[in-house]
């Protein structure tokens, strides 16, 4: 009962901090100005993700007074995540060159992996010991990719926030039913911290999450996935499934842009969710459709992937294949190709 009361209170803390940031960012002219790639039409404050990060850290220290400085995953979230949030805030405030952002993200990922020590094993690692070392390289790429992936997908009202809610709550349920309570509770901290921000971001955005929020959340998802999966209480494929829409839309879009010779490092508005929001003329409808898909399609299959651990890769294929087909049919990444009205 005390935990639920604390979580409820924490959502109000997040909402208050977000409200305060709206005033602060307006005064500092930290505004997202619409351009031809934007999905919004009016200048809007950015950097609101700092509120949910601060709230999440407050929650971690309040609940896990001793564990927070001894548990490797919490330390990775705080130290590595702190690096990510810092460079994201500077980027929101005055802009940072992509190469410096990538450098800081890589340093944060390396520091986090040193703290975590263990990462999930790759298939056949028992036969080929070299794969144990390659697993760390894969984990490094996963962290950096997830950090940027979330940033790519933060383009319409509420989408990144609700993705955080569905992934974190879904993972918390799977972990709790597997007997892991500490990490499941910390994921609930992340979800309620995000909920307080969402009050001001959906259905109408009074503030955007900004790079500080989206980059941190992408980083946090990767740290949870790697840190918790390595202790075998949840299948790594369950995380991939829960995170499925963001993974598929961003990856298919990126590959398509690369194959068609586009400058794929430049900002664009060619993701499937952006094309659907233009066709429907609504951020809300697209966001809610993705939420429903996460809850009623991806979450049950993610739970099955942990329940039937040996078949988790096959279950992931079943879960993600329809998404790949749907995103490809939406002509994600194809310049000049819009959905039929």
C-alpha cells in the first residue's frame, strides 16, 4: 500500500516539475520551431524530459537507499543516464554536433557495461568462447542504437511517453510474475515519472520531451533489457517484442533511406507513424493505435517469450513480422511517397 501511495505521489512531483519547466524553457527561449519536417505547427517548449528524469532519480534514491549505490544496474542508469541527459539538455538548449552526441553516448554505454559486468549470452557461445567478447560489442551497439532510436521516434504528441509506459509496465508485470520484485518496482517508478510529463504532452503538447528525455529513455530501456536479461528472469526477446514498434519503424525507415541513397543522418519526417499522422490529420489517433497494439498484441507475446524461453526467438518473429510488413507497406523511408487518402 505504501509503495502505491508513493508512486501516486511521484506522478504529481513529475507533473509539477514539468509545469515548472514549461515556464523556464519559455523564458530561456528553448523552443522547438516548426519547419518542413515537423509534425507540429506552433513553437513549443522542449526539454520537458528533464522533469521525468529528475523524478525517476528521486524515486530510486527514496526507495532503494542502500541498493542505489551498490546495484550495478541502478548505478548504470544514474551515471550513464546522467551523461546522456546532460548532453541531451545542452542539445535542447543550444544544439550539439552529432559527432559529439555520439561520443558522449558511446562513453556512457562503455561506463554502463563496465558497471553491469554481465550481458546476455549470444547463441552458441558455449561452443565458441569468442562470442562472449562479441556479446559486449553487441551490447554497446544496442545501447547506442536504442538511445538514438527513441529520439528518432519522438515526433508526435504522446508517442514516446506512451511507449515508455507500455514497455516499462509490461516488463514490470513479466518480471513480477517471474519473481523479480526490485527491478519491476523500479520500472513502475519510470512509468509514473513519465505519466506526470504526459499530462502536459498529450493529447495537446504544451511541452516536448526533447533530446534530454527521449535519449535518456532509449538509454534506460537498453540498460534494463541488458541488465535484467543477464540474470535470466526475462528473455531478451521479450524486451525486443515490447519495444517492437519503435524498433521496426526506426530500423525499416533507416535501411530504406540508406538503400535509396538519401542522407540518412539528416532529420526527416518519413517514419511510418509520421506518414499515418499526416494521412489521418491526428497525432492522437496514431498514438492510441500504437498503444493498443503494444497492449493487446506485443505484451501478450512478450510474456509468452519469457514463459516459453526456449522458443522466445520464434515468438519474436511472429510478433514483429506483421509490424515489418505494415511499416514497409506504409512506404516508411521513401521520400515523396505518401499514404493514399
